[in-house]
């Protein structure tokens, strides 16, 4: 079942582009899914091993495993490789990572950011 609260499920059998469209549909109250989890779900759905995917993308098995386990971020270089391998371009993967990072930063910094006074526009 496709729901706004389950972008990982949207990726199964439909492609990560749809997952991103679902993810962008509105502000989430829960953290966005790490792009590594989306990639892991796609590999699982396609019954492709991490070792085979890493070799195809020119990544180390350990490096890919760290991303798939959501322990390291999808970098620009990884996004280019994912985009070529999964056939959906690098922008999707970088946007998912940015959404993930921004959500966590905003949550972590909420009290600190509340103390910041916006720059006032100067009158002419």
C-alpha cells in the first residue's frame, strides 16, 4: 500500500523517483528515510547482493554497506554512481540525503535556532 508516511514502500516496484515525489508531498513529522535504506530496499527487491552492486558501481563492498546501513551519507560521488546504476540520475539521491540531513539538523538545533533574530530589512 502506497502511503505518504512510507516512502520506502513506495520505492518497492515503483522506482525511487516515485518515492521522492511521495516524500516531497508535505512536511514529515517523522524523519525522512535515509537514501541508503531506499537503495537497500531496491537491491533487496531486485534480489541483487551488495557485493554485486558495489562491483557494478565501482564502490568498495564495505563503503556501500555503510551507506546501505545508513551509517554514512550519500555523497555527490555516491549519488552519481547510484544514479547511473539505478537509472534515475544523481539529483534524486542528493535530494533524499539533503532532506534527511536538514530534518535532523532542524530537530537538533531547534532551541538554538529559536534564539536567532532574523535580519531586518533596511528602509530606504
